[in-house]
C-alpha cells in the first residue's frame, strides 16, 4: 500500500485548497518531494496536519458583558459584527444555520453564544443562550434576514417566500426582547418587492390592475408598519459602502430603529467619489490589497477557454472591449440577450473600488478577475475588500469561503452603523452633509420613499 498522497488527495483529505497544499509543501510544513512538477506527500505528515473537527453544536455564551450588549442574527462570517464591535459594542450571541459559517464563528469567537435557525427558538431560549434572562436590557439587535426573497434577480415572492417568514420571525423576536436599538440590513430589492407577487404573464390589458399588496414597495411598507406598531422609530437609506471607506461599490438598505421613538440620523459618510463635501476620495482596490505582495494566493480557476479573452483585456475592461466578432464568440447566445451584461469577462480596475463581491467570482455572468493576472480575485483579496482582519479565519472549502465573504456586510459599513447608533445614544453631535448622495438611485430613504412609493 502506498505511503504517498497526491496534492489533490491531500487537499480533499484536509479540506483546504490545492494551492494551500502546494504552499505547505514548499515551506516544508508537509513532508513532500517534488517529482518533476508534481508533489508527492507522506501520508503520516498529512495525518498530523488533519484539523480537529470543530464542534458546531449550539452553545451558551461564556462572556461577561463589559460594553453595550449586541445580539447578532443571520451572522454569516460576522462582517457586520466586527464593524459593530469596533464601534464599541460587545456581541454575546450569534445566530447562524449554515455549517461552514458556524465553524467560522466558533473558530474566531469560541466563547460566544451560538444558535441555529431562528425559527426554532423562543425569545426566552435566545436570551438564555446569550447568558441573559428575558427582560434584561439589550442595547442592540442586528441582522440581515436572508435576502433572496427580495432580490431583483429572484422570483420576488416577498413575504410569501419561506425566507420572508424568517424576516417576520426576526421582527417577532425583537418585539419580545425589546432592545434599545435594532438594525435590518438587506438588498436594494427590499425597496421594490411587492407584498404579494403576481406573475408577469398575468399582468397587462387583459388582467385586473395590480392590487395594493401587488404594488412595488409593498413589503417595505408592511415592515415599516410593524416596526412603528412596536413603538420604534424608523430611519432607512440605501447606502453605498464606498462612502464609508470600504474599497467596494456595494449598495445595501440599512434600517435603524430606536425604542425611544426618536429618529436616528443617517450614517455619516467619511468618503465620496470625487472628494465632494471635502471628504476623502473612495478607497481603491490597489490601496486595499497593497500589503498582499509576495504572498501565495488562494483562488479557483477560470475555465481554460475563458483565458483566451482575458489575455486581450486590461485593467477595468470587460467583454465590450473585445472586437465584435470575439464578443459574439465569447458570450454565445447571451450576446443577443438584453441588459448590460457588465459581469461577463470583467477585469476590475486598480484605481477604483471593487465592484460588489459575489459568492462565486468565476461564474460566466459574474466574473471578478484580477486587473492583470489570469485568475479571479483570491480569497486573500476578497478579505481585504470586505475589510476582514488578516487573522480572521474563515472555515470551509474554498467555495464556502468565497460565499461567506461575498455575503458579508463590509466591516467599514458595520462600523459606520455602530458609530452612528452609539453617538445618537450618547447625544453626541452628528454632522449632516446637505444633498449628499448615498447611492446612485432616487427615493431610497424613509423621507423620500414613503412619499413617492
């Protein structure tokens, strides 16, 4: 029986990328020999490096509160939590159902409380896992309920979708725990999602007009009514994360609510696209990854046939920068479909923020290629763009890791949210920038949406 393993076998056994195995071979962390271009690794060395399986069962918080208390729901890789904690809160509980993300939470925060699907717990049980009793004061509840039900790319089922019901469970938990403040983060589609979806083939001259619950914006109106019935104030806006120092153009709806009924101000920007209002210019991809020189990057590969086109594209270019005949060849039938198709064969620019990170950077319609190299953005670059600390260990196979980072709230946006809430709580001065455009869209704030929707 052979005592050797190939790089691929070792990768599957240890649950890490092939690139990572090669790095371990090169730096002598594994007993391996190079035969031509192939590493062969001693099995006994692999056995020693096998990670102990992380116990992802629910657990009670072991932390003693020393700062304003936060409870986190739909926590993912904890991007929002890191920003909120940086602003001055302490997270006692995370709620996450996905196994790889639960491993990430436990690996980085072993003493935090952890629960699974929010629908399976009462408010009393949730507080118990946080080391608290129902009725204890909680300063902040934060979360981004699953967004697929409201995504502009989905079926737009709104609250009819099972995931939409999770949204309502989140609000129900908040109504029972009664925190001083709570946050809802979601995709832009939340602003236009109907409360009840009517299929497009059942619209038009031959069908009755859309009912009120079928109109765009129905979900948002319904959610606002619930929040106000709970006695909380409502402030919301569609925020571009780039305006808060994040090296990424990423627009998300953020709803901030106060138990006092006093309206929380909008987030205070620190950056702007062209330094308007005297703010710093947006952070670029080049700036974000400047300290990654000379490292071994971890990434998936593009299909070989796609590399032919990438060799012809420079930083910031995409399929439209190819000759027309090659555009047709590269896109196939998609060439004749509608829409801008900006995600096809997309090299990002060095000197702009990254586009919105996706959960898989090598899918045909959502490519996120390095500005110059023949590869997608790496895990290390993803972490920099989302502002995760270098020592934050994201668990799972490589696609699990991409997904967790791509779904995360950027740390800088989380920090801006937490800072605004704490400043409001402490009655500190807040700077307003008259006419500042938080996003590229109109009528996206509570002040304009409620009038125009």
